[in-house]
C-alpha cells in the first residue's frame, strides 16, 4: 500500500517551541493601584520587604546547610531543630513575597538575587564546628531582627499597616509566641542561650524597647 504524502501544516498552526522573552514589569517599578497608599509609601515598603526577603531566604538556606553538616553528641536534637527552623523560614519567605506583590512590587525569587542583596555574611563551603554554625545563625537572626524593626517603623510612619504588621507579628513577636513548644527537642548548651539573649537585648536597647523572648524561642521550639 502506497504511503500517503505528508500534509503540510500552515505556519500559524505549528507549535511554537521558542518565544521571545518579554519583561512586562521591570524590577523596582510599581504600577498605580487603587489601595489608598501613596506610591512613595508602597515603594518604600517594597524595598524594605525585599531586603527582609533576601535575608530570610539566606537564613533558610543556612538552616538547611547546617542541618546537613551537623555532628556531635547533640546531632539528633540539633538536626530536628534546624530542620524545623528551615521550614519556618521558608513559610515566612512566602508571606513576605505575597505582601510585596500585593503592593504592586516585584519580589526577588532567584538565589543569585538574594545572594546579591543579603546582609548576612556568606559561610564557607566547607564544614565548620558546631559552635561556629550556631553562632552564624545567631548573627543572621540579629541582622534580620534589626531589618524587621527598621522596616516596621518605616511602614508605621507611612500608614502601611499590613507591611508593619508582617515583620512585627512574624519576625519580632513570632518566636516568643512559639516559646516552649516541642519540648522533646533539647536546647543547645547554655553558651548559646546567653549569646542569643544578648543579641535580642542589644537590638532592643538600641531601639529603646524591652527585649522579647526571641532567644528562648529560637532554642526551645
């Protein structure tokens, strides 16, 4: 039986495997939105939230890195603790990004973008000892806590209530609300309890506020 000749397909009916990439909203530009807030207030909140987002993305990655590299007598407890913390930071990343988009802004999403913006020092690729790993996490929390206070204050001054509430409820007060849960996870040595208490006390005193129980919450969840 003779083969039927192949039928030609009109070009407009052929599937398109390649497209011309088009950017429809440049990073840093905001469209006009009917949400009461002035454009300069929205832009200020978007910039502050993107900085908080970059640092939170980095902290989440650090928790996963240190969870994989953890060792020693307290491996099991710390492994569970850091995994729990990684999941919490990942959830916070979504909350921050959603608020940025609600303001009409563009949230950073790619790891290279976060690496360019973050204020958290980059840890080495190799393995560090346990005290070094935990100290890096404490330092990262202090950086984020300062950014959260600054962003919340700026949002409050511009009457951006939702952008004020997000860092206050989920970063500044978040740890103290969770304090005491998951008692099966034992805290690390008292050295780190004292170190993290001093972090929160320093941030609070710098801003004229009473310290929260962020340190205890970090260690006991």
